[in-house]
């Protein structure tokens, strides 16, 4: 694969993570660059590891992973989104008790990162068939995701300020929408 193809693939693989990061950033109380970088690093590492796993599984697992990857992503993103929506509507005491968190737990970010990177695993399996340099490609995907997610969290900060207390609701809806779009596209309806 040449540089342009690798760059295009890297950008394509990071778009779901970017959208999820916007939702995560919106759900936080004024996330700082440190939180954005932390989130970007977690997503970037996961997004660079999944094509390596897919590549290692290669031809043997590709048909099986492709058969259920969209359902797994849909379920994981749907559950996390639903939890965020539930938290947005949870009755609390005063306004301060309902303030958004300042950071997400590692596990919430890791599960979200994994859910948005399942397609990268399938791509890795396909790259094994092409004989592409998987190390360079995985590093490019990871770096692109790191940058896009970091920017997404900070963009979510602006959206969170606009949305006020219901920012977590917005983030949950975004995650469910991403999961639904992944499912829709994989069931034979390409995005237009």
C-alpha cells in the first residue's frame, strides 16, 4: 500500500472513534487537554492493536469476524449510550450533584474504543491477504485515531458547554447513533 492509501485508510478507521470522542467530550465537565490526550491515547492504542489482531487471524477468522463485528459494535455502543442517557435523566439533588464527571474511567474508554475499532480488525485480516506492511498501517491507524479522538474530545467540550446539564444525553445519543450506523452499513445499506 502506498502512502496515500495508508493515509486514507487511517482516516477512515478513525471516523467512528472521532464521533464517539465528541460524545465523550460533551458528557464531561469542561475536559482539559490532559483528558483529551488520555482518551486519544487509549483509543489510539486500541485502534492500532486491533488490525494487528485481525492480521494475525488472517484468512481463517475474517469470515467469522465479519459475520458478527457490526452486532458487537452496535451492542457495546448501544449499552454505553443507554447508560449515559440513563445517567442524564437520573434524579439528583441540587445542580452541583448533577454536574458531569471530569473524566471517564479507563474501562469505559477501552470498551468504547474497542467497539469503534472492530472494523479495523477486519481490515487487518484483509491486509494479510494483500501482503501489506501491517506494522506501518497499524501505526498510521493508531496515530490518526489518537489525533482525531483528542480533537473530538475538545470539540465535545464546546458542545457540552452549549448542551449544559444534558450533555451526557447528547453523548449517549451520539454513541447509539454510531452503533446504529455501523449496523445499518454492515447489513448492506452503504452510507450515502
